[in-house]
C-alpha cells in the first residue's frame, strides 16, 4: 500500500514540477514516465514489482482507456464532424487499414510471427496516440487544417481498431464455432455496445441537466457525476454482454449527438483524471516492460519499430491524402506524427487479459515499438513543429493548407466566384454610417513581410476565419483582404 501511495505521489508531484522543463525541452511525458518505469522495474532497480496480470495495472488500464475514449467522444464537435466527415472516414478506413496491414507484414517478416499474431500487433500499433500529438496540435504556427486532421484521426482510429483486436482474440480462442455464435458476438460488439453507450450517456447527461436546473447541483458534484457516467457506461455494457470500451466512447458521443451539455467542470476534471491515470499507467507499463524487453530480438524489434514509424505510416498517409490540397511538407508532417502510445499498450493488454499464451510476447514487442516511438516522437515534436511553422511562414507561393480553416477544406474545390470591391469603394463604405468589418486575412508570411494593416482592420489568420465567424456580429457586412 505504501509503495502505491508513493508512486501516485511521484507521478502527481513529478509531473507538476517538470512540466515547465518538458514544455521547453524536446521531451514528452510518455517518454519520461516510460523510462522512469524501466529504471524502477524488476529489470533494473526492482523498486516496482508488477507484471501484466497485476490487478492494479488491469484496473488502471481499464479506467484510463475508458476515460480516453469517453473524452474522445465528448470532444468531437457534431457540427464540425458533419463538415469534416472525409477526414475521419479516410483516417478510420484506408489509413488505418493500410497501417494495420503494413505493420502486420513487417511483424511477420522481422519477427517470424504467424499471421494472426502479426495482425494483432498491426491492429494495436495502428492506433495513434493523442498524448504526444497534443503538443503539436496546440502550436498555432501550424495551419489549423493540419492540426484538425491529426486531432480527428487520433480521436477516431482507436474506436476502429478496438473491435478488430476483439475479433482477432475471438478467432484465436476458437470459442465461436458456428455462424449463429459469430452473429451473436458481432451483434453484441457492434450493435449492443454502442446502443448501451448512447443510452447511458444520453440519459445520464440529461438527468444531470434536469437536476441541475431544478436543484442547482454544485460543480464539484457535477464533475464527479461525469466520471461516474463513464464507469456506468463501461459496467452496464459488460453486464449485458457487450464491450465496455466501445460503450464508453459512444456514451461520450451521445453528449454531442443529443446536444446535452455537461458541465465544463467535468471536462476539466475528467481531463485531469485521465492525465493522472495515463501517466501512472505509463509508469507501470515501463516497469512491466523492464523485465520483458529482453525476450524480443533487439535488431528485429528495432526493425519493426523503424518500419512502423518511418515507412508504413508515412506511406499510408501519402497514398490516401495524395489528392488533398496540401503541400508535400504537410503530408510528411502528418505522416510522421502518428505516434504509438498508451492506446497501443492497452489494446495489446486485452490479449494478455484474454489468457492467450502468446500475450506476453506480443506485449513485449508492442512495448518496444511504443518505447521507440515515445522517444523519437517526443524528441522531434517541438523541433519539427517549429521547422514546419517557419516553412509555412516563408512559403512562396502560400501552402494550400494555410488557407483552410478545417480539414474538410483540404478536399474541397477552390472558390472561383468572389464578390470584389475596389479600394476606393471600400474607403467610401468605411466613411458611411454603417461601415463594414475589414478583415486582414493575409497569411503569416505575407503579414510579417507587409508594411502594416488597413486602419481599423481586424487581424484573423486565414485558417481561423471560421472560428472568428462563429462569434462575429452577423448584422455587419465583411470585407476581407489578403494582399
């Protein structure tokens, strides 16, 4: 008990004290806590005695993945999703499928795994980690369309590869030996679980809304209620024979689909709780891997990691996004930032929990790739983001992605008919009793090299016009200029 209390204290205090260093240095929290776990695990100092079947790791992993999936669902903007449907469709479909198959082929060739084991590795490593990408998508020097593409992909592909992992586990267990059995399994997985999540999430959030309107529920209790909603969705789905993780995602999605408002206090509390759980889980996984990595042939494992990070993921992005309106630099940037992280470890841990004999070996392989990814992507996140931001600012002609405010614009046609006015006409309108709003929507590079702005104009980056328009006064006309 004292050890676990100490570990929680180390995670909470260590993360807070080092946050300034991590933000400024080429580091990431996944890299820091994975490496700390390796040092404290049984393969080094032996301070933390934990294995893949330790109940604490099982429980913590379950809560972490449930929270991450629920928040993924809550954070999806229904309006933006309807507008940006192409990116989640491409990310959840062709990109994920190509990555899964490419990684599976590499695992088969490098480590001589059978095809079922290779596909399990491919499914787990097809998941991209929003934790490392988070630092990238917060950098406003990167065009918003690129940041939205990375955000949407990270939110969606977990929910695609999770059923694949569960189906492959069922195939390996050979517990379903009839068409009726398979139909029942797929129905409970793909129909029952989403329905349970939608019902629990929608009804639960609605109840809190009614109770708050009538009794004015204190914010701290609303925050706790939101966490209970996540666990309730997971528990109910498991009790009725579905999958709790899928239910957790759809419970969060229900909040958006049914336009039910959860207190922002829960989003803050849930994000902090998820962060704490994820960091502690990384620490424990590091401790687990410290005794397991020796079972993986080093050169073969590093070959798989290199193929996954440098070849398979970038190639999938280039092939699927070939016709998108973006520079080759943007394609390379998106292709590089598909890091493997906590979700990959949690997905492959399901194989261990299912009791498959090869589970430990697959966890060790996945852990090695995740470790390499955490180090490589953690070290390169800030430098590559800054490099891409400089190239965007200095590009001539302007990169296409800089003119798009969301990812859907990368796949839409160019605007060909625009109403224009002359400088003299604009001057006359500005002198009228009801002058228009003048937007300076020059690109970053054009603005930096310019001689100033039209007096009274509002500076809005071209990829942030949609966000500005959502809050603008709709009664005044708008005139935008870009040169």
